[in-house]
């Protein structure tokens, strides 16, 4: 019996030891949240089965194995990822991120792992052979990338304009359909895209070579950076990194054995410095936003009133047509509608649509559907006896509507028109996805250069509030005058 009790106590002690030690073992394996841009092949992209692959992804996987840590991957756009690291929402970023002196003010970088250069690519049928052929034309670049910085720099010398996009696919398609004539991109990324079937050709040699690096917030996550550097050194030494790069690019075309990253001191700037440095860009973005808003809301109001009138006509066909149009364009997400007009229609027809025109059409269809809905509702809210009384006095239907129903209905709808005006102003920010550099996209471009996310968005928010306040005062004055 005594031996049985001793054996039982030993088993209980062993079980308790396992339970107690398990959390400690688990806790000893740190988990980091790391962001990446999954639209940047061959460094990171999502496969058909939902897995993330590419040079950066395979490298990170190998390093985590060797350094005994786990990570949660958080895909987002490059610019959003940069700001997420700065805000402390994620621990690090690996996204083909170029190491620049400006970025080193707010980021700590690991050992540089790949040196690239910027090339220019054009469509296969293009006769453009170099930068000197771009005068007076418009080119495409990716927001926040080294290619965008190089394009902006060269635009001053060669006299061309630059349109910015948040992802590579939209940027390439913009060149293919002829809205822009060339694209500036990192050489390995462009070469991989062409290898995958993108109908572009590279016409310049790599320029402005930059190192890619793994980044963490300045003076934070030193342990993660240490693990990255140690793991990277190991996979370089045993040839694993060679195999990863060759898997996507073949032999040659990369250089990771020389460390060209030098640390620089922080440069402190105030919000007033940011305003002075970027006042021209902010003014231009604000003007573009107001242009889109005014043109869009005026044309959308005309279209919406027409739909509203159709919605109250005696004809079942007219009412059904109005209801169907409102249902379709109010149900479609505005971003989807913008891409369909800007990218989809040119692919079907072969006729390019300027970004501003595509943006205005998007606003007309989307905002017009909402206006049509409340215009129809406004007319229906007028007492039906008003129309019956007008008809009994001998007025035809059309004249009765114009003289009796519509004036009363429009007066009831004025608050809704004011509200829609403000909504349209804010909705213009969505159009940045198709390359329109309005106020929000202007802020995105400034942040991509100086990484001062909070201050820049504060400036943008203040500008929006000022404009909305002025528009509200103007609308209220108009409302009083009408009444």
C-alpha cells in the first residue's frame, strides 16, 4: 500500500510539473506582430491558396525558426504598415522597405538584406525609350516607394507629371490602358511582374540603388531586431538566403554582402515646419477636392432630381426604372464603382478615361442615387391632396407637379441636400485609389516622405473641418434665402 501511495504521489507531482512548466515554455517563445504589403512580388504576395510567399516571407520564416520566435503576419498597404509600426500597433515591418536617411529618423533597421535600383517600364508598343521622351506626359508610381521619390525628382528635370497609386496592379494597368505612359518601379519587382505576364518592358538601367531592410519603431523592439540580424547572418552563411532569392529571381541580380546603411541623427520638425514645407501640395490637394465636390454634387443633383421625378411619375415603367437605377448604384461600393469606370470600361472599350472624369462619373452615379432616393421621398411626402386639387382645377400632371408639388417637396429636402453636399466632400477621398491626388491622397504622399503620420493627418482633419464648416454656413444661408 505504501509503495502504491508513493507511486501515485510521484505521478501527481509529474503532472503538476508539466502543467506548471507548460506556460513557462510557451511564454519563453515570443510572438511578434509583423506587417507586410502583399502586393509587392517577388518580395511578398499571396498565393491562390491564401498563403503568403516571396523573398521577404520565406526569409522571415527561416529566421523565426532559427531564432525560436513566432509571428503573426498582418497584411496591409505599405503606407498603412509604416504608420502602424510608428503607432505601435505592430512590432515590425518587412515589405521591401528601402532604407533612407529620412526613414532612419523614425525607424531602426536590421542588417540590409537586398540592394535594388529603380527602373522605368513602358507598354510593349510604346516608342518611349528613356527619360528624355517623357516631357509633358504623365507617369505612374507607387505611394511611399523609392520609385515614387525617384520619379518626383526626375519630373523636375525632364518636365513630366507623376500620378500615385497604392498598389502595383492598379499602377501597371494604368500604363497598359494608356492613362499614363510609364511606370517607375524597383528592378526585381518589375522584372518579376513582366516574367508573370505583365505586358510591359524595361527601358532604363537601374538607378538610385537602395538597400531593403527589416524595420521596427525607433528605440523599440531591440530584441526582435537582434533576433532578425542573428537569424539573417545564419541563413546567409549556410546558403539558405541564396536559395530563397534564386527561387524567385534566378541567379545574379542581387547584392547583400555589403552593408551600406549608416545611422543618422534625428531631425526634429514642428507642425508649422510641416505646414510651410508642404503648403503648396496641401493647397493643390484642397483645390482638387473642392473641384471634385462642386462638379460632382451639381451634376449628381441634376441626375438625382431626374431619378426622383421618374420615381413619382404615373408610369410603372418610369418608376421601375428609377427604382432599379437607385438600387444598383446605391448598392455598389463606391471604390468598386470607381475601379470599374477607370479600369474596367477602358479594358472593354479600348478608350481611356481620364482619372478626374472617372472620379466625377463615380460621384454622379453614387451620390445621384442617394439624391434620387430622398428626392422621390420628398415629393411623396407632400400631401396627395395638393396634387388632386391642382388636377381638379384643370392643371395637367406635369404643370401640377412643377407649380404645386415640387416647390413644397424641394423646400422639405433642403437639409438632405446640405447633408449630401458634405458627404460628397468626404467621399472624394475614396477616389485617391484611382490616382486622383486630392486632399487625403496629398496627406498620404506627405506621410510617405516624412513619416509624420499624426501631425499630417491632424493638418488634413483641420482643413476638412474648416471647409465643411464654411460649406455648412453657406448652405444654411441659402436655405434661409429660399424659405
